[in-house]
């Protein structure tokens, strides 16, 4: 598969040490790239070591539009004091999700641009780069090529060995589509110098050689204001997410202890092609296979094969992403239509008690889960009554 990143920049991965209180960020020294590329109308957020090929990232996340945010990470006071063994200049970005409590941290590996030596200084250039990434994650239209060309140029202080202007790359692949207007480093990219055009005027201090810069504090405020509208409701009452409630550690034990009838019932919700693939057959019927054909394929599977199919589904990124998408849909006002489609009765039909406005935020997730709980309880009562009769 051909990969054409919309943006690539130098960044390292971080670990979050939760064995201490408060949790401490441990940046990894491995030189790396963060890059984003589109596929099937969705965006991939990836990280790879610089020695790895473009199509073999260590981290590859399929991002649901508006689910993820990419914002400066603010360490605690304790973390700020404990920075002696860090291989980083302190500029860390956090990739967070509204559908999950999971997060990823990355440290910028370009040279620090603070003349005073502040290791946590986010220059206006650093902040603009984060804004570009965050805009892409929201699914909004942006001319990435133009945005990269207009990144502020600032003189730098001491940092790592990377040249200041080498850390972000973009190449125009399709000027007709603004959102995917630029690509990034290829499989063998090592951060080559991209300063050739206009280098003399920039480095020689000629008039017009350096782009105007903004006050970093105002850039941060603008970024926070742009995120406030979509995240304020979730921040006020996040309640929980379906991803947090249904991790593999909770769902897999159910599969291990399930009987044949339960396994067969769960398999009916999966594409029939998975059943045929598990049998190792060369001919896989299309998605509209006859019910009797699908039933025969299910019965031909052993108990271990059925469990193995369900294990793979529950561990798959697609399942986690689906839970995240459903959480986002519930929070964004989709409770009435989702509960109706699933035939689950929820409080007040999923609307607020006044005005006919759909519930949103954590309240919507809570009401949905209560509806599911009541649905299961009523079903069990009906089943028990039928057995008694």
C-alpha cells in the first residue's frame, strides 16, 4: 500500500511511569517521526523510529474525526523538578481521546528555540505545528502545504543535534484536496535539510527573511478556545467510556467461560466471512450468504475455533475504535436514534426533560448504560418466567 503522509515531524515517544505518585513522564531517547496519512476517509496517526520504514510504524492509530486532540502536555510540579535524566528538551505533546482515557505522549526532537534555555518553552512555531495536527484530527479542512510554509521561523537556543528547520516536512501530492494537500518523508527519510529555498535571506537576516511570530501565550489561548466548545461538556461530566468499560481484560473471561449457545449467539453479530475464514476454506461467500449456509459454517466450527474468532475480534483495533465511535455518538446527541435502533428503552427517550433536546456528554452515556442494564434484566425475567411456566 502506498502511504502519502500529510505531515511528518521529528518526535520521540514517551512512557508514563504510574509506579510513582504523581505519574512521571519518561521520554524515550530513540530518534523518531510522528506522521499522519489518510486512508479510506480516515486519518492514521503513526510513530516510527527513524531507522524503520514508513510502512512499518510502531504505533498506528486510526483516528475518528473529532475524537482525538493534540495539545501541549503540562507536567506537574513534581515532574518538572525530576528532569535530570530526560533526553528531551521538555516540549511534550499529548494525544488524548474523548472516547477513551487512553493517551500518548511525544516529545519534540527539533532544537529548542528558547534563547534563555527554558527546557519547557513552546515557541510559536511549536504551537502552530500542534495546531496543524489538531486541526487534521478534528476532520476540518486545512491547506497543510500552506500552513507548513507559514510556520514561524525563530532562532534557537541549545537543544538536541537536530537542525531547527529540519523537523517538519510536507510535499504537495494533490493540490485539489486541501485536507490531503501535503505529504511527508518517504520510507528512507532521515530528516534531510529543507532549507534550500530562500535560505540565504532567512539565515543572513535580510528584510522579509523571517516570518512574523506571535506571542506564545496568545497562541495557547486561541488553541484552548478552539477546543473548548467541543470538549467542555465531556470535561464537565465525562462519566465513563465504552472503551473503558469493555477492555479485553473484562470481555475475554466471558468468552472463556461461555457455553456453545452463548458463543453461537455472539457469532451471529459478526460478518459470515469470518466463519468461513476460520475453517480455512478457499472460497468465502459474499456478505449476503444464505442464512442456512452461514448456520452450517458455524456448526462446523469447534468450540476452540469459535472462541478464537471472538478473542481476535475483542482484541482488534476495530472493536476498540467502534466502542470509541459509539461513545462519541452518544455524547454528541445520538442517544435517541441509537437506543431506538437497538430497541433499548432509555429514560425519557434519550431527550432532556425540557425542550426536546437530546441528552449529551456523560449523561447520555450513563442513561444508555442504564437502559442496557434494564433491558438485560427484563429479558432475564421473561426467560425465567417462561421456564417456570
